[in-house]
């Protein structure tokens, strides 16, 4: 009887050690994946070529609004920024009959990128046709990002979303 109990104890101990070994490898795999994501984000920022897809917006006064269909974006390259984002808030000097969103194209200026322990911050200024836009990105290593847009003619607004590499057909446009 003692032999059976000792054999069971040995078998259980081997099974539990194997489980710990698998957990360690899962943790290592997760750490490798996170490091790979961080390298991809770093490469996008170094090239200054990425697309921000907005998922939520936070007007200055009011509640958070979920954005559906992933149709709102800001495409950032070193030569040009193209923006099509919705706007909810106070407009100070907005033309009559405009669609009300933040839509502009322009060359980014004063680009500054800084890295901290868990995120990157990026600042840029873009001169549109009718306004000047100050863009402030907070980009996390997993690709999640926030964008704050300040302009002369509208109240500031923030967006949550993700950044990604531009697709081939987007690069041609």
C-alpha cells in the first residue's frame, strides 16, 4: 500500500512540474509577442508612416461615443496627413454648410516623438486649408492609441483607437 501511495505522489509531482514548465513557456511566448508588437510600433513611428483608426471619441463636454464601421481615420506620413474624423463639440468659426467633421490634408510640421517605459508620445502640427491642427498621440506598445486634436476654430476633442501599417491601396492614394 505504501508503494502505491509513493508512486501516486511521484506521478502527481511530475505532472505538476510539467504544468509549471508549460506556464513558463506560455509566459515566454507572451513576452516575445509583446516585444514583437513593440518593435512593429517602433518601426511605424520611425518611418512616420501609419494609420490611426478611431474607435471611440471623447468630446470636451459630454459622454464617450462609440464609432462604428471603422470608417474614421487619420493617415500620417512624413509628407502628408489626411484626416477624416467626426466632431462633436463647440465650433467657434466653422463655415456654414460644412459637414461638421474634422477633415483636412496637409504637411506635418514640428514632429516630436518621445519614448517612455510603456508608451510613445508624438506631437505634430498640420496646416489645413482653413485651420491649424495640433495633433497629440499617445501610442502604447500593443498598438492602442489616443489622439487629441486641438484647433483654432473648434473645441479640443480626443479619440481612442489603434494604429496600424497602411495597406497597399492606401499607400497609393
